[in-house]
């Protein structure tokens, strides 16, 4: 520890104003502040601060994603891990470049994006597509809006939409059928070249053909699908942690899942043709992963309490409607993006309502 | 409005309940400036020997509130800048209250109520009154719509009301009676803690017979003792000529002393607490008490920030302030951050108490933490986590205000009710992006008030 501190002290000079490496100072700062919290003292009241900072906040999200990642590796093999590494590397380059150009600090937000992104992709997607997708997502979804905190859309979803439009075939295939018996596929590396032999169909796609996956299979994760969405159990584990720690808003999760179940129930009993029951719908596809990890992204969801409810309900209803009334098998992605678009508007309405109430206060 | 938000910071260094009476010092350094007052109108000359209770100076912009000599001593005007020094201090015989000592703006024929109010002003008890909405000193001869008496002091760590009440319950209830005699029919709201405490029970018993006194029980959560928050809670609107008066326990005790015993209010109970205080306690001291003597042995060695007031809304004591000012409620000592924590954000954090539940400490009961001045993180853009809105006792939206002020849109910020902010500091405390929301709001309000005044000055001649 002392050694590291001394090393950092010694190298700091090389990044000083006027030195050749000065332009890459954000990289050095990020590395330094990663290891050692900086000294910064309060200048005016309040003189004490809560220990929570953005680094911790982001760490909690990453910890919460770990069970889902572990399940993905178990059921789909080591390729998923490679996707995470590539996503971090490619997204990191964009983030660092922008930090250097803008002379700002490197933001921790991309650590979450880089982790979430591969988990919403088909688990056998070629690595170069992962790289292209995450770069597009970070660049267009975030940096062009001015960086973390100012983006309108969830960058991971922007990247996924891009891939879905640019490489529809790859994004519609590349599903791997899982192996449940220990040790799963944990020792295998299934990339897109080898996928044909063991390709699987996602439960939602199979359902359109009239085959329903078992509830228990879906709960544990023994079904094909995007890497992270496979196991409802793992998602619930992480998601509940996020809600307990107040990192994710429980209102959003409850709102999305509640309205989704309600709409599914209505559709189940009104629409002609076989529509699987609501509980089945809840476990199939990405609705759980989306509700816990994607919709709750604080930056792209409304900031006001009222806005959060409305936003969540829009996402829940839209997901169900897209699933059954359009040609798409899964609707979470577009539903959340729709929610993102509405977020500023919903905030505005919520603020107006709040102001009406505050107007009488002196 | 209902009470909402609020949060009690868990911090080490809570003063114990006992009260220590300090011996008189040889010299007193009376600051001529404090948070509300500026005693610029001097009433004594250099070298004068003054008796206790003598008016040393007045604040002409605050209804002429006096700065009283707490003890007998020899005046030195220029010994220390911005201070009035009393040398060779001794107990002395109190200055008799002269009838002629009458500020010019009081009407000639004083009724008994006006006499009493005048007495309050002259004996230094009026300084304990606040306008609940603005925090300023109210006009002693005005008519309030109501009076709020708060027995609570919830900010860590200010002199607690219960500590002062314990020994002087009788004086307190007599003081409440006295307040009633200052009014016609206006209600007095007595703010009590919403917990089963023997003392609160005693107070409730004691005031049972008084029709005008309405007990109000509030949860013990900061800043529910804030007068503005309480006024809103009680539905008392801001009205131009009918302010809401507010005072704390010490104010009632001072008022009783002035009206019942006709004695000047020379002593204050203040707390000395905080993580860097070696033995947090309450002490009785007079204004002008030398800070050096007061704080020596009571504050830990090493770099320490000494605050006038609590950690959330206090102010740093200026290096040139030599003595206790006449408004001080407590002194808080906070260690400076000196160490850089290694990988702080991945540690479980069993010892870090947080509003969010992101640390292992969430699994245990609240525990006081040895905090420092560290802001504990790096500045980042707002991530709209919503904590600030949740915690804000004023019911406004700090993140939105921040966005508007960042765009320099003061007008829009006022529209979303920046003016309701009570400067409790909780939003800055809780923000994970370490944005100094509260400080930004204070500055913006300052600018707004200046603009308003300019505006009025422009309108006046037309
Ligand atoms: S607490 Fe800070 S980061 Fe969170 S919403 Fe408020 S200003 Fe933004
Ligand atoms: S906005 Fe004002 S009242 Fe609200 S939490 Fe911040 S400082 Fe306190």
C-alpha cells in the first residue's frame, strides 16, 4: 500500500502541466483515485458528508449483476466472459478518449454500461460485434449528449438497438441451448462459429411456435436467451440487493413488473390465440433483467417520484403490448427506450404538479 | 404541510447532559459581529469602567439590540480588531435599569406590554427571538400571529433543550406565562419531542392549565426543529405585518430572567461537541469568553476545524475571532481529513453509517461515526439518484434547482421554489456526486435578494 502510494507520488510529476503526458492526466487521476480516495475537504456547511459516493454506487450495481453473469457463464460458457472483457476494453477506450479531449475526469458510469451491455446480447455473438456495439452505445448514447449524467438514453440499449438494426441475422441467431447438469458449459467456449450445432430457441420465440418452456427451467435459467436474462433467480438475487441498498428505485421495479403483469393478464383473457399465462411471461425473456437493471438506471429514468411511477407503468405496458401485438418477440428494449424518451416530459409534469401544491406555501 | 424528509446524522462526540459552570476569565473579548448582528453603534468610551448589564454597543439595523457587558470591567475599544475588550473583569454590582434609557423610536406612553417588551430589549433577552420565516430579528413592538417555542435542538451538536430544562423547569413554565402576557390572544405552539421522555411529560403536565399554549409533538429528526419548517407544518403563512415569533428553550429562560427578576441575560449554555472534542459536554459561559481558554484541553490536537454551530448549518469560526459571540448555540470540533483511504469504495464498510444502505453497517443498529471534514468522494455530474429530493425537509427538488442554477437560470429556480430552502444542508450531505447543492442555493438566494433590492430601489423614485 505504502509502496503503491509512493509509486503514484513519483509518477505524478510526469503528468504535470507542460509535460508530454499531461494530456493523459485524466487516466492517471482515475488510476490514482481508484486506489486512494482523494483529499478534499468541505469548504462550507455542511462540513460532514455521507460516505456514499459514485464509485460505491456503481460498485453496488456491479456486485448485483454478478449472480446473473455467473449464471450466464455457467449455462452458456466462457465466451460470455470474453464478451465482458471486450466490452470493457472497447467502451473504456471511448470513455478515456472523451475524458482526455474534454479534460474531465473519467466517469465510473461506463463500468456499469460495459458490464450490462454483453449481458443483453445473444451469448454467442462475435466479439467484434460486441466491440462495435458498445463503442456505438457509449459514443452516441452517452458522449454525444455530454457524458454521464446528461444522456437521454441508456447507452447499453442504444448499442443493442444499433446491433439489432445493423446485424439483424446475427442478433436473431447466436442463441445457445444451455446445459444444466454440472459443470454446465463452464469449461466450454462457444462462439458464433460453433453455435449452429447447439443453437437454442428463446422461450418467447418458441412460444410463438406453440412450445412452452417449463416455469422451473426458466426460473433457474436453463433456457436459451440473452446472456444475462437467463436465470430469474440470479436476477432476483441481485435486484433485491439493489433495492435493499436503495441504489435502484423500488418504485420503478414494482411499477414495471406490476403493470406488465396486469397487461399480460388482460391480454391473456382477451386476445384470441394462445397467449401464455402472465407468470410465464414474467419469467420469459428480458422483462426481469430490464426491470431491475436497465429501467432503474437513475440517469435515464425520471428523477421525480411521480415521474418514476408513470415511467415504470409505460415500460411495463409497452413491453406486453410489443410482445403480443407486433412482429417482435421481445419488447423490453424498445419499451425502456420509449420510457427514456418520455422521462424528461414525465418529470416536467411531476414538477408542475408539485409546484401547484407548493404554490400555497409562503 | 406534513413533516417530510429529514435525517439525523450519526456522528460521534455527542455532549453529555451535565452542565459545567466555567470560572470567570480575566478578560472578555466581545465580538462586535455575529451571524445576525453587527454592533456598530458604540455606547461607551475607551477606558470606561462599566458595570454588568451596561449597554456597550447597539445594532442600529436590528431595532437597536444591545450588546451588554456581562461583567464589570474596563473597556478597550481598539485592542483587538472587530472586538470590544473588557479588562480586569470582576463580578461587580449590576447596572440599575434606568427609565430614561429608552431608544428614541419607542412611543412615549408605554403600556405595560410595551414596557415589558422594552425591558426584554434592554436586558438582552430580545436577541433570542427569531422571525420564523426569515430567521431575522423580529420587531419587538410588532404583533405576531403566533409564537413557536421549541424545546428541541436537533442539529448535531447544539446545546440541547432538555439539558437546559432539567434544572429550570419552573423558570421555563413561568417564562411561557410571561410570553402570554406579551400577547393578546395569539397561540403559543410549544414544540415537544414525540417520544416518551420523563422531561417532556413533566413539561406537558406543567402547561396543562394554559389555554393559549398548544403542545405539538414532532419526531426527533433533524431539522424538524427548524422554525421555518415548523411554521409551515403548523400552517402559519408568511404575512407582512404579522410575523411568527420563534424562540428556543434558552430564549424562554432569558425572558423569564429579564421579566421576573429584571436581570440581564449574561450567561449562555453552549455545547462543545463533535468527533474532535475530547470530552463533549455542555458549559455555561458568558459572551466574550476567550475561545482559547474555552477550547484548550477540550479539543483534540492535530488539524481540527472548529465550527460555530452544528456540522450541517454552522460556520467556521474565523481565525480572528477571539471570544464567544452572543448568539453561539454550540461549538463543534471536526478533525480535518488527513489520510487517503486505500480502496475505500470496495471495503464492506461496517463502520461507515450511510443514508443509503450501501454499506455493511446497514445490518447493524445506528452507530455514531467519527467523521472528518472529508467530502468522501469525487465531484461528479448529477446522476438523478433522487436522494436529495427524498431527504429535503422543504419538499423542493434540489437536483432540479441545481440544473437550473447550473444554466444560470435564477428566475426559473425561484419559480420552482428555491425560496423555500431552509439551508439545512442535508442535500449536500447526502449527494453521492458530492455536489454542494446547499451552498449553491445560498449563493443564488443572496443574488436574488440583491436583485430584488436593486429593483425596489429603482422603482422607488418613479
Ligand atoms: S443527490 Fe446529487 S446526484 Fe442524487 S439527484 Fe440529488 S443532486 Fe443528483
Ligand atoms: S434544498 Fe435546502 S431545505 Fe432542501 S435539503 Fe437542501 S438545504 Fe435543506
